[in-house]
């Protein structure tokens, strides 16, 4: 059986996903990251579309792919 796939568009979530500059993060980003981490632990294929912060693309952190 294939893994279910989920893609989240949360442009400001990259710092929270990588644990950088988290003082600038609001509630929507936090909720989307918490949901994504939970789904990734349950074997979902989770991806995020985020703003460019100079990261390599794709960047994989905690099983979550970021574009």
C-alpha cells in the first residue's frame, strides 16, 4: 500500500520546522507544523511549500520535505 501524501502551503513555517527564529512564528504555522509532524510519525509522506530562506531544495527535516 502506498503512503498517503499531504502537502501543506505555509510560507512562514520554515524557521519553525528547522527550529530557527521561532519567536516570529504565529499560531497558524505552529498548528500546521504540529499536524505535519504527527502525520509524518504515522507514515504519511508530508511536504511543505515555504519561503526561500537560502535552504537547499528539497530540504528534509524530521521526515518532512520542504520546497
